[in-house]
C-alpha cells in the first residue's frame, strides 16, 4: 500500500491495532485516508477535534445471538450484527447482509463506506451496516421467515425511523425485508413504514428501489463516459454477479444501447455473445433462485459456461463488478486493461482490490468507486423514507428522474472535488473528499459526542 502522511499513518496504525484481524475494515479505512492528506492540510480544525479518529470508531456496535428452528425441528444458532457507525448527518442507514462470510470486519468495512456514500447523496442519512452469517441459500421460505423473525426480535430495540433504518444487501431482498418488517410491526404495535427500506410496493415501498443500485451505477458510468465524449451505445459490457445489483445494471445498459456479454454467480460465469437474455436471467434468479449454469443450459449451444476462472477474462469495453468485495484483483485489472477496457463502475462495495484500483487509475481507465457509483440504492431508500413520512407514493417515472438527477449530482461533485484538490479525473479522491467534508463539518458543529 502507498504511504500516508505521518498523522494519517498514526491514525491508520491505531485503527489496525484496535481492530485486529478485520482486514476488510483496514482496507476501507486505508483507502479513504489515502485521499485525505490535502484536506487535513487545508483544514487543521479537523485534526484538532480528532474528527478522523472519531469517524473510525463506530458510535455503537451490537452483536447478538439468533436462534431459530429449521424444518426438521433442529435448533440452529447464527450471529447477528448491527454497526451504527456515524449519525452526524441523520439517522443511521445501511443494509443488512446475510452470507456465511459475514463477521464483524465485513460489517465494519461496509458501515464505514456507507458514511461517505450516504453523505455523497446529499440526503440526511448517517452510516450503518448489519447482517448475519446465516446463509439463505438452500433454505425453505419457512426457515428464512423463522430466522428473520428471530433476528428482528433482538434488532427491533435498536432501530426506528428516527434512529436507524436498515435495508437489503447480499442475501437480503424483498422476501427477507417483508419478514423483518412483519416482525417489527408485530412487536412494536406500530405501522412504522420508515423503519426499513426496500419494502414491497403495496406496503410502503418505493418504485425504482429494486432497480436503483444497478440503474444508478449505470447512470454514474454514463456520466463519466459523457464527460469524455463517449456513451454506452454499442459497447461490450461485462457485469459480475447476477443478483439485485447486477440484474438491474444489465437492464439499464441494454436500455442505453450497450451489449452485456457476460455475468456470473459464485459458482461460475456465462458468456452470451448475442447479449444476456434478461427475461431468462430474472426468471432464473428472482423467481427460481437457481444457479447461473442453468442459464447456459436453458439458452442452448450459443452460450458457454465457465466454472473456474474469472469473469474478467471476457474482453469488454466496460466492466461493472456487482457481486462482492475484492472480486477484481490486480491480475484481473491487467487483463481488462489489455483487452481495451475504458471504464469501470463499481456496483458492489469495494469489489476492486487496491492494486487493481491503482492499475486502472494509472492506465487512464475511467473508474467509478462504489461509494459514488452504487449510491443510487441508498439514495432511493431515502426517497422511500420521504414517501413514507409524507404518506405519498410517487410514479416510476418521477422516482427514476430523481435518481438520475442524484447520480448526476454525485458525479459532478466527485469530479469538481477531484479538480479542487489537485487530482483531476480521479473519482476515488473526489468521492472520498466530497463524502468526508459534510460529515466532518457536521461533527465539528455537534461538538465532541
Ligand atoms: P445479491 O445477494 O442480490 O447478489 C449477489 C450476487 O453476487 C450473486 O450473484 C452472488 O452469487 C454473487 N456473490 C456473492 N458473494 C460472492 C462471492 N463471494 N464470490 C462470487 N460471487 C459472489 O446481492 P446484491 O446484488 O444486493 O449486492 C451485490 C453487491 O452490491 C454487494 O457488494 C453489495 O454490498 C452491493 N450493494 C448492494 C446494494 C443494494 O441495494 N442491494 C446497494 C449498494 C451496494 P451467489 O448467488 O452464487 O452467492
């Protein structure tokens, strides 16, 4: 990793020492601190009030037992987490992830990223994240329901529309949000719609929330392309993953005239030179909860399935990593650059390793970091909160237009901030600084709390 200023290096060493073994959290902190040198130099008041040190320490961390009964009547135990990282700008806000890899370090990296992402949206929301090492894959609907009910039986004490508003993430979609909301409603005896986002359209949800992260990522990349005289029209695009973010990224790329030639899941990837059949993909993943290999089987001989290797071996003009953290490493970045890739938009959180990011930036590839590029999901969650607060329900067109405007705003703020702090064209620096300053200013104003 490249060096940090002395003061920032001390802060980073302190974070590593206080949070042993939490590698993803260390990585996320380092990546932000790398950008903050010029800000600290310009604003000594941040150092005087220990703003960065306070930012790196969550306001509250909750870890709890989640016992549940499987379909055979056996008692199962999982671990639940909620890390309420920073509420300087508004109630804590951020998704819940259900995946066997979840531990405190993952939740903290995601919660830390969320502070800056939420700030970048310009909406009044703080940063948090939560989840469990529960694996919904292969579980029946009844098992998922019992797990969600048990999870919420503890979590309900810590959330609320003015306190903390969770949403979905990996392994948590409309089904899980429904079970969680149902249990919250039952325990609290309140129809408090604003306590969770990502709800169904007939019970307090917002149009475009399901589509928002994928669409928003594509809007962001489209802005980067336009700023450089390019567009999605006729471009070859590879999207990793085939979950919520990936599916709606594919949809928007296709609407903008791009050709998505590959997507993946954790077992492998498919290459479909004629363009991904979105109807088939949605049916497979959203309805049948199947594996990506079944896409190749259903589509026939024109499509090939690769069970080992990396989806980034498929040459493309634009790459949209939309699966998980650290899924695109330095070797993958080299392959993409060699294959002529001109732009990368991170639909997932921290999908590119630090050496991958550096290679893209050095090669002049347009690089949209996750905290900016995928902020459309949480921004639309904040629009859902607005609708809940005013008991209103907006049309798809109106909500999508709001999302597009927010993503344009984020793009422009990142670009202008990168210019102002001496790194033109570097959206990583732009996003980190533009996300940091409003939070730091609010923390100064609120005193040492
Ligand atoms: P989903 O659970 O809907 O989909 C995740 C996809 O990524 C699946 O195809 C999954 O494959 C794949 N995947 C997950 N873990 C791995 C792994 N370790 N290796 C390879 N593939 C993997 O999640 P989302 O689409 O909601 O989230 C994807 C990413 O986007 C995450 O990084 C999330 O934090 C981020 N994000 C999501 C937002 C949202 O609104 N949902 C908002 C902002 C960011 P498989 O089914 O085989 O596990």
